[in-house]
């Protein structure tokens, strides 16, 4: 597993989070629950995957706990998790990114 994997999972989680927010607008604004019923579980699985991959890479590359907590907290902002990881990759040596 690599930082590149983390970037892909973060991007997928960001997209699912954004789609879930749009689905919530449809649910509460137009009384259409289909999007939330579909995107809720997908986003949940991707969020757990983001946390899991982050923790695996924390152990593999001996990252500090602070970096993992930052990635998790920033993922609450719809596109924040992806950009946090993009920024964090600059701090990771090239040998760890492959």
C-alpha cells in the first residue's frame, strides 16, 4: 500500500461526500430519498477505507499520530481530505510515495 492509494481513496471519499450532500438537498428540498439511500452506505464504506488506509500507512512509514488525525478531521470538509493528502504528499519522501 502506498501514498498513491491513499490519494485515490481520498478522492473517492471526497466525491462520495459531495454526492451525499447533493442527495441530502434532494431529500429535504424535494422529498426524494433515493440518493441518500444509495450514497449513504457508499460514503460510509469509503470513509472507513480512508481511515484504514491512513492507519496502515501511519504504521508502515512511521508517520506521527498528528498527521493521521489531521487527515481524518479534514475529511469532514467535503473536498478537504483530498487536498490535505495532496499537501501531505509533498512532505513524504519519494521512496514512500510509490
